[in-house]
């Protein structure tokens, strides 16, 4: 554990064992790794995706995906997230630009 060199920090709060507090705080109670990231994505797709669009700007509604730490540490990629959500929503490229249908030339020609 890191020790605070500043006496004010060192003596400010002590844990029950008498150790000075960790100036960086406690580690997050979040499991790491690709398996945990995949499980979090699956939970979000099954339980949070349907309300994400309406609730994401209301923190009290707990609608965030919870995937940021996994993205940050490279345990999951944005492509993997998109692929999973696209498959769940049965998304296809023609939904992005409805005027483009299968076989239509690109560029609006």
C-alpha cells in the first residue's frame, strides 16, 4: 500500500487496523478482464439497452452501460460492443441510410 508522505494526510484518517489511508483510495470493486467485460456487455444488452436512449442522461436511473473501465483498459473493444448491439437489434447497413438498398451503387449515383 502506498503511504502518504504528508503528515496531514497520514494522520487525517486511519483505518481500523491503524494503517494510514491509501491516498489513491480503495480499488474499485469491479472484476477485470475480458470475461468480466463480456459479462457486463451481455447484462447491458439484456437489461439496459432498451432504456438507454431515454435514461442515459439521468444518473439516478442507473442506465449507463458500465463498459467504460473495460474499454479504457482494453478488455473489450468498441467494435465488439457495436457488433453485439447490432446483432441484438438485428441492425443492418441499410438502416443507416434507408435510401441505400442492397445492390444500389454507393455515393447516391
